C-alpha cells in the first residue's frame, strides 16, 4: 500500500526520512530516480541513509511502476521518493490510485519561482504540476509530518 509519494531533490536525507518513516510506519522505500538508479555511488550513499529495518529499492520510474502495479508490495507500507516533478508525473501516469504527492524539497535555481519554504519551480516544473493537478492529484507542500500542509494546487 502506498502511504506517501514525495518529491525531494535530496532523495533520502536525515531527519526528514526518519520523521516520515516513523509517522507513517513505513517498511519499504522506493527511490524512483533514473540518475540514482544508474549511479553506484549514489546507490551506496542512499543505502547508508535508509532507516534500519526498512527495505530500500532504487529504481527507474518504469521499474518502480512495474513493481507497484504487480501487487507484490500490496502488503507493505510504501514511501516513494522522487527527485523531480517530471519523473513524478510519469509515475502518477503509470500507477493507478496515486491521489496525493508531497512536495518536500525542490531546489532553488535560475528562473524558478518560490511556492513554499523549500519549493522553487521552473516553468517546466509548473507545467508538470498543473498536469498532476488536472489528474486530480492533491499536491501538498510539507517538509515533515509535524508541519501543516499547504496546498500547491491553489497556487499553480
């Protein structure tokens, strides 16, 4: 069962991962990120950052979608972490039933507009977000579970 789909350019990091894992009783994390899946150093680093007792799978979006759609993870409490809006849009298009995406961290960059404390979107990322909104996806901006959610749907 998918408990959380999260966009965070840092993928797995410190307190944020531990906070979400504890709050949602996560036992399986999928990092769906093409770059991470193809870089052995990043893969090793992510494995070091995962919480103890939690299974970590690092995959492309296609691989993650196939695993999620197979039913093999239906009995698990799954958190999916993606590094960008483009791959997140691809995932929600390929995996039925995703109705919410947590925007946790999208880095500030040239030409990006700030939407939340740690959310900076370029025109392409805004377009991806609008497509998710059109699909009925609830997009909430929240770094950790203790913070209140702010809806991105109302801003894009």
